[in-house]
């Protein structure tokens, strides 16, 4: 986390003379204009926000009636809402981030359509000589079990070779880009030789409901297909800010979404049909009889392991 100097803050923010009736969220305020570094050149910081935990409860009480205030605390109400997927009230809280990320991360990120985006224009502005170079420990082999994932580490020597190849490639790409600009080629064309490791940036505004959906998909460790490490880094950065801004909703999110798992009807029927715990070998055999699909079998076994129902 780095502090922005006061000179970088917009003048309106330094002008405290205009009081507002809007609720001030202290947990969000402390993250305004404080970038969290992500990867080698990227960052995420909060530009603006609306609402707090109370805003979620307040919106819910419009539908449930003020009477709920007496019988349920805000925390009880917020947790109840999330447990029962009553997500409308979570849309009352909004976050606006400034994010800088490699283009390949942006491509995954942009798939989350329920957000508003305004991106840096490589047609208008010069692309910077900033490319993503992975930390050596995340340079790994292709996984054979998960075609969308990484497996064990390469040797230190191999990692250094990968970094040397990438650095040479990026230098060459950027030199060519500059050469095209010197020839007065339009920026929108000159950039096309730059790779998806080059950095872009955008303003990203999203409500809490959709941000939790993003965080679940990009940070959930129990899902079979995990999100790529590089986008997880950004998810973790935003999760820190959300945890500070709406601590009650965030805790409910951890309990009922991020660290929760779902059981299919087939999983439940299988669990109900025998006594537990059982040996992994035995369970594997019985799963074959129950699930035709290997992937589904593996996923069920994984859930049974998390539930400590199988002995290895
Ligand atoms: C691990 C992982 C791997 C992935 N791999 C790939 C891949 O290989 N290729 C690929 O193309 N994508 C891939 N994706 C992207 C994925 O398919 C989703 O597009 C992305 O996660 C955004 O989810 P979403 O549509 O639910 O979110 P949002 O776009 O934010 O939408 C939120 C919700 O709004 C509703 N919604 C939004 N737009 C529509 C619409 N047009 N029609 C109907 N309902 C809508 C849906 O209910 C949706 O869940 C991957 C995602 C993850 C997490």
C-alpha cells in the first residue's frame, strides 16, 4: 500500500468547506486514493464510494418494514439477506476503483458485465513501456489435470530462462512500437504489435452485489476451476477494501459465499446413503457406481475430503 501525496489529490477532495448529508463511511474513507500494488506495475485504489453496512439494512427495511429494526440487528438482517440470496439491498452500496492491470487480466475482468468501465485509450495516448513479468515462483509447468491451470514449479534456472525470453520479447516489441510512432504511424495501429502483457488501466464502478459475485468467481478456492493467479491478486486487493468498507456484509460473504460450498442433489443422496467416515479407496469405488461422469466424481470426492468424511 502506498500513500498518494496531497498534491495528487483532486482539489475538490482537499476542499473540506462543503459539508454533505451523505453518510461518511470511515472504513472506505481510509482507502480513498491509497493504491494497493498489484503485480509488477499494477495497482487498485478506491476513487469513490456510496453507502455502508447500514445502507444495506436500511434498504431491506423498506421491504420488510421498520419493525425489523426492533427484532433484528443490522448484522442479523444482513446475514439473513445473504443466506437467502436476497441480494437487492447489496446493490445500494457502490465502489469506484482505479485499476491498472496487464491486458490479459483486463480481458478476463471485462467479462464481468455488471459494472461500468472507462478504459485508457491506446488510440489517443501512448502505450507505456510497462509489461507484466511474473515473479519466479509463479512460473510453473502446465497442469495436466486442469487444462486451465499451473502445476509444479520449474527449476530456478528454467524460471530465469523464461524471464530472459520474456524481457527480450517485450524490449523488442516496445522498440518496434516506438519506431512506428517515429514514422508517424497512427497510435491506434502502432500498438497492434504489443502483447497482452502490456498494461492498461481503467475506472471500474460496481455495486456490492456484483462485486461479491466477481470476488467469489475470482477468489473461490473450492471451485473446480480456479481463477488465474494474476486476476486473483486484484480480487484480493479489492477484498481488503470491501472488508474495511462493509465489514458486516463482507463477513457474511466469507461465511455464505467465498468459504462455502454447494452440494448437488447427487452429492446429498450419496452422503445420505452410507455411514461416514470411509476410506478414500472405498469411496472412489462407490463413486464410480453412482456418477458416470469422471469430473463430477472427482468433484464429489473433493467435497467429501473438505468435509473430512474420507480417510486417506
Ligand atoms: C475460472 C474461470 C474461467 C473462465 N473461463 C472462461 C473461458 O475460458 N472463456 C470465456 O469466454 N469466459 C470464461 N470465463 C468467464 C465466465 O464465463 C463469465 O463470463 C464471467 O465469470 C462473468 O460472470 P457473469 O456472467 O456471471 O458476470 P456478469 O457479466 O457480471 O453478470 C452477472 C450476472 O448478470 C446476468 N447477466 C449478465 N449479462 C447477461 C446476459 N447477456 N444474459 C443473461 N444474463 C446476464 C447473469 O445472471 C450473470 O451471472 C471464466 C470465468 C472464470 C471465473
